[in-house]
């Protein structure tokens, strides 16, 4: 290990920074000598930076500042000169005890040196622990933390059997440092451009969730904290996170300025910030997003070199050079997360034009598939389209993963397409593939969990839905629907009713259907009557469509009979098939 230390200190980065070289040599030598427990800010300030014995780390931040610089220097070394080193020295955030790793990631220090949040950092992790405990309470008590499903990792065209290789479907919570990304504040003066700042934040969140050891607060929770509306430290404390990323956007017709800052919630210090001034044209529309993403990855990745090298290309993915196409995707993202700010036909039209503009834009194809399939499911605009939205959704999903085989959202869309085709084996395979590519994407988890539950795999589906809820405390109301159906199918109508009561009343056929059938089973005549009246007002022909509605959602035979029984008790005159 000392030979490895000498190689690092002989590199260009460290020969130009003798103070950082002295810092690194001191903490490594002290750890190798077994004195790592004494590696605190005070000791380093006195021994390395020649501070007096009266040195107070709370008022003099030199050790924290230089520690951050040392971590960056190590990161730069392992991204350049030390890229292929068999041994690695890392300085985890929140600790001054170095961690030694082999090229395979095997750690060679003792247990204390490998934990990454040691000593002084215990205070910082309390907020995370409280948040994790609260989130864990949402997980079903008594259900194992590792799912029993095993899916083939081979070609999905072959039959799916339990004897084939497993796909990791763990629902354990991320257990590392945590971050909340706030919507970037729109300083352009045009409220119609607010979605750009929200969309940029959501893109950053989506990239960060691919790191299994990083806890990223979901967009549905952070979107209510418009950047600048509250102190980032207060927001971070409320959410129980270690870091908050905030920023602003000034967008003009041909140029844009993005300012971003990463804040340590405990100290309130800005630990990284940058400004990005760009001309808006087809050559560099996503350059600012790439810059921000790269810097955040470097700043927060728990194991710098390995995660960065193996995931950065995947994070950047296949994007687009078309500003129009990018804007369409952001609008579709806003629609899918928040039930849409524009009518569905407008979103479809925008996405169709975007893939005409850039036919290789995988993300646009994925969102187009999702929107097509949603139109198939709800059937709100049958008079507008002369095509089959289910087939269009299937074709768009295939195109999405053809353009980018690492697009988790594309696989999630294809899983949905197979679900609506009643092919549950391929639904499960592609759903598992999507989760493996992006294990903490709340939208992907919720989509897979809900459809799994509605297809009759109750325990698995509800467990995945509960994980999505834990990851996103401000999740959409519809997350409660599959759990309500779960209790309804078990005949536990009081618990089903409790789930429905968590949803804000709205004119949505599925919500009204669930409300009516549960009230019918419980004998709540007033609630049942009101729900039936709302259903008949919304769609006078609904009683003729209810079986088709359940068929499209893959309700299984016994559940179909059970639902119709409840609806008839509520007062709907549903004919026999």
C-alpha cells in the first residue's frame, strides 16, 4: 500500500499540491499504523496544517475544505494516470480515514475504515436514519426483503422458467448518502418556461437514481419546493438528506444561463457550484445538462473511480441535438408525473413531431409509447385517432430500446405493452430488465408493481408499490389503487376503503369504480349512490364497458366477478356478458 501511495504522490496532480500530498501521506500512514481512530479534524489541523493547539475546526474550516480538495484530486488521479491501478486509496465523504480497495473493489482496511460515514459523520447521518426508519415503516411487515421472483437473463423469446438465471429484484432501500434535487428556478420572466427547470431537475434525479448506494429523493416530492422559495438547509432538514442541489435558469431565445450549487445540509456550505452560459442551437442543447451531470457524479458518487467509469456513458445515454424534441420530452415527462399540464392529443402530436425531427431519440420514443398506451387504456380520444394506440405503443417501445439498449424507460414501456397484450411472462421479463437497469426509478417501480398486483401477483406487486411509496413520500394518489384492490380481493373491505380514503376525490373512472364497489360491499349506500351517479354522468355507457376496462387492465377471472358483484351492490346494472 505504501508503494501505491508513493505512485500517487509522484503524479502530476499531487506534485503540484504539496499540502494535499502531505495530507494524504499523513492519513494513510496513521491508518497503516493502527491510529485511524485519532484521524479527526483537530488532529489533522495541528499535525498537517500547523495550526496551534487552540485550533477549533468549528470556526476554522481548513481541514474540511482541504479534505474536499483531496477527494477531488484522488478522483482525478483514478480517472487519468491511475485508471488501471490494481490498488486504490479512497477518502470517503464524512471521514478522514482512508479506505483501501483492490481493483475488484475488495476492501483491505479494517471495519472502521471501510464504513465511509465514520466519527464526526455520525451526527450527519442521524437525519438519514430517521428518514430511512420512517420510510421502512411503509414496507409490509413480515415480507422478506428479497423477492422470490426469478426471471431469465437470456433472450425473452424463450420460455421464462425458474431454472434460468435470476434477475436481481431486491427491494431493500438505498443506504448511502442522500440528496434532494430542487427544481431549477426560472428567471426568464415567462411562466410557460417553468417546465424547463422542473424537467432539468427530473433529468438529474433520473441519472442519480442509477447509483444503488445513493438515496435520491423523488421528483414528486422535490417539485413542490420551487428553488428559492425556502432555505435549502431547511428543505434538506425536512427531507432528512445530506445534500441539496439547487439552481436557476435564465433562458432567452438563443441563449441560456444555468447556475447550479450543491449544498451540504449539515453545515450550509456550498461544496460545489458552477455557471453554464450556452448558445441554444442544435449542436449544444444538452451540453449544459451533460456538464451538470458529470460534476454531480464526480462530487457524490460513493466510490469515485469505479462508479464514474462504469456508469457515466450509460448516464449520458443517447440524447438529441434537437431543442424542439428535448422540449417535447420534458412536456411528456411533466404529463406523466403530474397527470399532464396539456391535453393528451397535444402531447402525442408534439412527440410524434419530435421523433420525425430526430428519429434516433430513444427517450422520445419511450415517452411516445407510454402516452400511446395510456390513450389505449383510458380511451379518452377515440374519435381523433384512426390508428390502434396499443399497436403504436408497442412499436414505439421497440424502437426506443433499439435506439438505446440501456434505456430503462423503454424497457418499462415495452413491459406495459406486453401487459396489455395479455403476455404476462414477457411483461415480467421486460419489467425486471427495466428495474435492473434503474433500480430506484420510482415511476418504473410503481408501473411494474401496480400491473403485477392487478394481474393477481398480489404480494409481489404490493411490496414493489410500497417501495415506490417509501422512495417518494409525495407519490401520485393512484399508488393507493392497487393496494385497495389487493385488500378488496382478500375481502378486507374496511382496509380497502381506508386506502381509497387517502385519495383526493376526483372525476376519474377507475377511482369512481373502486369507490363504488367498496361502498357496495360495505353497505355504505350514500357513498355508493354518489359514486354511481358520478360514473353515469361521466360515461352513460360505462356499464357496457366495465368488463372491457377490466380486461385491458388484466384483472383475473375471480377478481372480475368480485368487482362486478360490488358494483351491482352499489347500484350499477351491469349486464351479463
